[in-house]
């Protein structure tokens, strides 16, 4: 049994299959696990940094179950509050109060100074409209929906664009309403726990090192620095030959847990089969969005917050990583700024990106002006996440059937119903593992269902 791709999708498929008794070879092109959610020693700053801050939420049931399976769940630092800061430094705290869902978030939203009365009324209108699930086949964009629901400028700029579009890492004109509705309902309406935010207290690749331990303890293995170049059918032994740059692997089952661009490169080197044309056409419909992160080390503390949402500027999210990664032992502060879906920021050279980030950061935290920047790094991920425009679900293939017998698909972009997230990747891995087991007539359940809505939200399932 070979799983190709050591991202969250491949790891979650491999671990589930190893638990079910398969001997799995997890094959990864790079020298570490994690894929797009990984960390590495950045030579410019001589620090291990994540390629970008990755957050999860209480609603990420499959990712949490994968973390539990590999014994890494206790490394997640959870918070229920979200602090919004306006330029000038004025803060508003959003987060749950002890009221039945979906009312739990309302008191703080209604008293937040980040929104005018008009903004609050339009958000209340929008939340009311989102109480009922949006039809999954809706062709409306979020931008069109916001106009139809008469959203104020402040609500659009400070909530829809900043919180929702940036969680989906795309512009509102390119987001299908069902995906926006999913984010709103899970993060703000279904329950207080569903919207709680988690951040790893250790570097991402270290978090995933547990996956290797889990596999090796069950007779499985991870092959690093092994790039799969082609796959052929060996009809004599009715198995698949997975050809890598360093040798040949033989597998009865294969899970291709690859991003769509890597699968697209591999397609010409897989046997011709009915359905490959359709798969290639589905891949051709996928679109990437960039994400940038700016990592800054100051000689002193610049804020007492772990995390903040920064309003009205290019920098969107602040993670005060020195606070929830205290092992770093950095005497000042290590903060990471995340800039979502901004193609203009992604085109800036390093110096200008850091300069702009510092200038903007000082508008939120006055201490930045007197702090000394000790070092800084810019990480650009040009192909960070896939977009979720209307109609995208028709172009997300299921784990099975794939065009080839005993080959299954996984990856965040496959048919999970979730946007480009670690949860989608974990779901896809669990779905692929279930499909492999079903092929040999074993009914294993790895997919963890969505959290049930709580409180009054139970009436609006
Ligand atoms: C900057 C950034 C920020 C993000 N922020 C968040 C966030 O806050 N929260 C969240 O939930 N998600 C976030 N995401 C999205 C999340 O990282 C992805 O959805 C998820 O990690 C995808 O996992 P995957 O396993 O499907 O794919 P990948 O992580 O891309 O894994 C695929 C693996 O396959 C390997 N591979 C490719 N080709 C071959 C080959 N030929 N042979 C062998 N191996 C191969 C790759 O090296 C890689 O390790 C972010 C992504 C980025 C880039």
C-alpha cells in the first residue's frame, strides 16, 4: 500500500490505513512531512519558522481526529476570543458569551466599536439570512449575495472581506456563497466550540513528526526525498509499479495525495485510462490564490495579545508567536503577520514588504515605533490555496472511483465540500482510506462527521 504525498491528506490517509492493519509506504518528495503546512530552518533568520501560520477551528473534526490519532492534539493552543484592532489601536473583542447558539457571539458583536450601527444592522440581517443552509448548487458569488442583502461598506470591508474572504483566501467576487455560508455558520453560529481557534505551539513539521512514529510503530514507513515520476501497471503480479527518482516500489493499492498541479504533471506518466481526460479537465478548472507571511523579531514586547485581526490595512492577521511558543525563549517578541489573497503584496520585494508591514503594524501597536527590529523574513506562497468560485464542486473529483483500478485520490482540492484547508486535506485522507478498505470488503469508518449545531441552531440544521 503506497500513499504518495506527505501533506496532511497523505499523512491522514496513511495513518488511518496503518491503524486498519495495512503496511503503508508514505512517499514524500521533500525531506520532511507537512506539505503546504510545514516548517523549516529559514537561512536568512536562522530560525525554524512555519511556511505560514496555520490555524484550525473546533469544527475541524477530521484534522483534530488525525492529531488525536498521532498523539499531537495536546500541542494545540486554543483561544475563543478574536480581538479586532483599528488603526490607532482601538480594540474590540469578539467571542462567545454564555448564551445559546447562535446568540453566543451577538453581545460582543453588538457592542464592538469596530462596526457602526448601520454595519451591525446589516450584519444581523446577513446572519439571519444564513440561519438556513444555502443551496449547495447556488451559482451566486459572495459579492452578489452581499449586494442582495444590502450590506454596508463597513460590514463588507471589516467583516466580509477581512474575516470571511480572508479565511477562504480569495476575493469576494470569486467566492461561492455556500462556502462563505459554511465559514459563517461554523465559526460564528453553530456553537462556541466550533468557532474556537487553535494554533500549534510547536513548529508544524515537528507536530507531524508524530505521524512518522505512528506509522513506523505499525510496521509502515516514510520514504523522504523520494519523488514519484511515473506509475505503471505490472500485469504479471497485478500490482502497481511506482517509479521514483531513486527506485521502484510495488503496491497493490495507491493513494495519490497530491496537489492538483503535481497530479497534473504525473498524469501523462500514468497508464492511459477512461476518465483521465475528465480528470485533466477538472484540474484545468482549479485556480490558485497566494498567501504571504512576514516574520518579525523585535527586541521587546510590542503587544500583550496572542492574536489579533488588523482592520483597514494590507496586513490582516497578527500572531504573537513568542507568546504561544514560549520554548523559543526569545526575550523580545516574535510576531507573524499574514496577508491573505493579495496578489499586489505578493509581488513586493522583501525589503518593501517588510517596510510596509512595519509601518502598518506601528499604526496598531505604538510600541513598534520604539522597538528595534532585530531580524525579519518574508515568505511568499504563490500557490497557497485553491479558489472556491461558484460551480467549483463539479471540478472536485472524489477519492473513488479514479480512472485506474486500485488507485484513489486525496488532497484538499478533492471532493470534501470544504475549502482549501488542513481539515479538507484530513477529510480527503480519511475518505480515501475508507475507499481502500471498501475495495477489500472491509467497512472502516475514518471520516468524522461535522459537529452538531448547538442551542437554537439545532432548529436550523
Ligand atoms: C501560506 C499558507 C497558509 C495556509 N493557512 C492555512 C490555515 O491557516 N488553516 C488551514 O486549515 N489551512 C491553511 N492552508 C491550507 C493548507 O496548508 C492546505 O489546505 C493543506 O496543507 C493541503 O494538504 P494536502 O496534503 O492536500 O496537500 P500538500 O500539503 O500540498 O501535500 C502534498 C505533498 O505531496 C508532495 N509531492 C508533490 N509531488 C510529489 C511527487 N511527485 N512525489 C512525492 N511527493 C510529492 C509535496 O511535497 C507535499 O508534501 C494554508 C496554506 C498555505 C500555503
